[in-house]
C-alpha cells in the first residue's frame, strides 16, 4: 500500500504565475544586452598585453570597430596634413609628404601597440616642428603642433589611456609637456604656440580613458573575487556536509560498537562454563570495542568544535537520527507550510535498511523539499520512496513543477550548494544521483541507494 498526503483543496488554488523554478534554484528571464551596452562594456574592459582594443567584445563588428575608426582618421589626416604643410606653411612638397605619412600612418599601430605608435608619432611631430621653423609662411600659424598633429595625437592618447597603466600615462603626458617646453626655446616669430593646448588636451583625454580603464580593472577584480568567494562557499558547504555525515555516522556506528561491547562483556555470564582462553578472547573484543568508541568520541569532539553550543545544541546531537519512517512527518510539515506535496511510500520500504541508507534517504528528501520551498513556492511536488524490483536498492524520487502559487519567489537564484550534500550522501552509500530541470519546468531529484552498500567504497 502507499501513503499519499495531499494539500487541502482550498489551499491548492492557483495563485499568480511564478517562474519556472526548480528544486536547485529558480530561473530568471535574462535580457541580452544591446549592441551599445556591449560596446560600453568592451570600452571598460582593459586589453591585455599584445591584445587589440575591444578584443573581447562579443560581436565581430565591435572587435573591428577600433581598426575602422583609426583607419578613418588616417585616411582623412594624411591628405589634409600634406596639403596644409605644403600650402599654408609653404614647406617643400617632399618634406610635406614625408611628414604627412610619418605623423599619421603609425596611428594604425595604436590598436595593438599604442606605446610604440606614440614613440614614432612623437619623433615625427618633433621633426615636423623643427622643419617648420624654417618654413616660408610659418608666421601667423600654429606651432609647434599644427591642428592635424593635435587631432592625431589625441586619437593616440585615447588608445593609450584604454591600454596602458597609470604610471605609463603620466610618463607619456609629462614627456609631451617636456617636448613642448624644449621646443619653446626655438619658437619662430609671429606664431601661435600650441604646446600648452596639446599638453592640457592630452592630459584630459588620458584622464578620461584612464578612468574608464581603471573602472574596468576594478569590475574585473570584483568579478574575480566573487568567483573566488563562490568557490569558497561551495567548498565550505561540502566540508560542513561531510562533517555532518561524520557525526551521524558516529551515532550509527557507536550504537553497534556499544552492542558488541555489552555482548562481549556479558558473554561469560550468559554462557557459563566458558573456557579461560575464550573468556580472554571476549575480554579482548570488549577492550578493542571500548577503545574504538573512545577514538570515535575524540574525533567527534573535533568535528563538533569546543562543545559550547548550549543545551539546545547538545540535546539536538543526542536526538535519534531520522530515517525513512519519518519522511511522512516531514511531508506533512511541508504541507502545513503551504506547499502541495504528494507522498508515495511503499509498504515495508523502511524494513531491514542499513542505517546509512535510512538516514541518507531522509536527508535527500529533506533537502529537496527545502529547495522547493525556497525556489519554487507553490509548485506541485511528488515524493516517492520505493524499493527496486529486485529489492536491492531504495529509490528516492522528488519531482516538482514550476512555481504557481507565489507572486514572488522566495529566492530567484540558487547556488546549487544543496545538491552538494545530496551527492555526498549518495557517495557514502555507493549509490547514484540524477538531478536536473524538467522540459516543462520544474526540477527532478532521483537517487538510487543500494542496500548492501559499504561505506567509503565510492569515495
């Protein structure tokens, strides 16, 4: 026969629609960020050494965008620079062409090697300033940095700010100012000096782009720290569950060891006329059993800490360990909490079950129901505990549908740490565990616990 516990009909009315949450955690609808949002993220993501700007952007056109922007500036600045130097400053055509190429084409390197590009461009700009001092019509124009040089230099500063460290950016900025100061000693008459202008504008661009890079670095460190914290939480959960299993195993094994001790000590009185060697053998068995109990108690003291948990904690440790026979009470308590649960408990399933399997089956159902309450409130849940057709395994199945009776889920996301304890329980008994979401929504937990398991074989 099977026992079925159902939530009252009045409490099973469907409430507001909930998300498709499972026993291991809820799921939330996630929106894919738009192209501009992705571009903003790529802008804040610092590029590694030898890596192009935007190299980790999700879309190909976003990764190619820096090349396109720099290429547009180069294609625009080359003819403009040559024309201005030749026509406005009356610089020789050969020098104008050479400077136009030297001052702009290296910008193409700024996407991958901005520091190298800056060195080449700065040398070309310095050479251009020196040559312009002897130009025929330099008076009345800007010097030492013509407008085209200023534009190209600011593009280069933007690439540097998104790539290099703060120390490097400060050095580049100071070198820019120093070059302007040195050139000021050779300033031709009648020119408008642009050294201070470039110094201020380049510092502003470096500050803005450097701040963006710093923001990306900070977010990356936070993400890495969160990842480390999540791994630590998972590890702590695993260790806590193992310690808990060890304490429960102590209660199970200590009972049998105590029985062995009592039987060995009382054998001479229950079996009169026993030979002296046999008495000594039973005495040795009792002494070994007592020594083993002492070792286990010392180990348990370490696992439980300093033992200052208070009377309540001590009473909890002395309480009998639950098993399959108490699953019905567990389900009834869950139903009283407002969760619709159906229980199918096969007759005789709790008979002749090893203590480890008995306790593991209860804990698996307990954890699965707790996860349903947290992540899928109001979801219909079915619990089944049966024997395999051959009778050699206990089959535990907990299935819940999508959340329906709650307007807001109690927890929208799950870490999956609850499954850690289930896996440890199953490993303890040498069984198997199958968990995962269902196609129509919800979650499934299925465990097979062999009755002839040997502790530790599967670890």
